[in-house]
C-alpha cells in the first residue's frame, strides 16, 4: 500500500454524527476499500492505506450538505517521498498543496518481546528538526513521543494513544525524572503530527498487526499465531519478525538499531513511559 491518507472532520458533534452516516454510505457505494475509523467526541478521523488515488469524492459530496464542517485531508506517498494536504468545505476543495521531501536517514528501532511473542516494548524514532520524534507501543498502550535535549538533561513528551496532543511529560536530570500529567493538553503542530504519523505508519506496516483489524487482513497472522502457540493480544508483532528476525536475549527476543550514542533513547522510554506508576 503506497498511499496513506488521513481524513479529519471537525465541527458540531450532532453534525458530525450525521456526516459520518452519509459519508460511510458513499464510501461503501464507491467501494473505496478498507479503512479505519478512529473517531472521538470532538472529531471524525478516517485512515486509509491505498494503492491508488485519494478518496476525495465521497467526502466532497457529503460536505455539500454540511457546509459548517471542515474536512482536512493529509496524505503521504512513501515510495515517492511526497506528501500533501487539502481542506474541503461546503462541497469544494478550498485548499490543496503537495510537496516532495528529500528522504531522511533510516528510522532507529528497538523491539523487545517475551518468549511467547508478547511485546515488551517496541519503538521507532527519527531525528526531525531539533527533536527526536517517534512511536512506542506495548500490548495495551501506545503513544507518540518527542524528546528534547541530551541524555543527562532532557524532556520527554508523550500523547495519550495517538491523539493529536501531548498529554504527559517527564523532565529528566541526571538520575531523576519528574513526571507531570498536563492539566491543559498541548496540541501537536500539524507538520509535527504528519511526521509522527509517517513514522508510526511505517513502523506499524513493517512490524505490527492488531486484533481489532478486519479478519480478512489478519487471517494469515492469526493462523500462524495459533500454529506457533502465541496468544493474540490487542497489539502483536508479525509472526515472521518473531520467528526469523528477533534474536534471543534476556529470556525473550530482541532487535535494535540504536548505537552507543543513541541507546539512551529506548532506555529513557522504558524507564519513564513504561513505568507502572506514573
């Protein structure tokens, strides 16, 4: 799947419910393909992984009946190093822009699992601007993260799931880490969120599958997990990675690409974000 598309619809909650009903009908009629709905009380969010064009028509047509709602479309074509954004309102494309970015360095990854396949901690991150940005996951929680600073003095911010806002923060100095849950959550800037989404999509596509995904998309993994005796959890590592890529370590399985100068990053996530009591 070369094209990743996220469609976010914002506005009055009652209108959002009506819009969702209409746009879902249109998506089914056009046979757009599989997609995930990650809605909240404040907005609708659709995520597509496609081989072809961006599914503008259903969202444009539905917006004609709901002119007060704003539809934002963000897309990334990883193979071409291109991304873009469009805004739909009142049945028309109000803004549209695309750009090509020079490919950055490879993402750094650290994946650790129990012997039975359970994820201990898995993460991927890249240096973007002056910060480290990434995605981290266990079997029952996941988050975007951002790290500012150096090993001895840094600040770790994390989201609550993949919501577009920072929800908690750790200020780390020497061997101490001061935790705070942000009373006023901080929105993640749109360009920063696109970078986080890109990292997350790439890592998930390569390493992960989810129990909530449609059965037709995960049938092979479910069969392999049953054959290998691995319990299925909310978030799972791909069977091929467990059997052929990860290596025995500390009674479990592990693989990492962090060097000596960056090893502190997964250690920081394990020490702070993974901590049972925050």
